[in-house]
C-alpha cells in the first residue's frame, strides 16, 4: 500500500492491468478491476475496447 494523500491509497503496481502492456486484444482474462472499479465497470458494459481506453486513462 502506498498512501498518495489522506483520501487515496495505491494498491498494487507493475501490472498489465493498466492496458499498456501485454496482448489485450487476444487475452481472455477478465480482471476483477473491470467489475469492481466504477469507471471501469462503465467501460466494460460498453465494450472491450472502451474498457481498454478507460483502463489506460485511469493509469495515465
């Protein structure tokens, strides 16, 4: 855990879950993040590449 400020913690790092690493287009892996994080859940409902875009924007 890394405390970023009094209201925000960073849990985990160095993963492909940011959408910038790995073979997203051909992966059948669905991380819990896409169901548990509201901004990603909304992208997940719209479609696979909208989810990727949301993952990348949050990571950036």
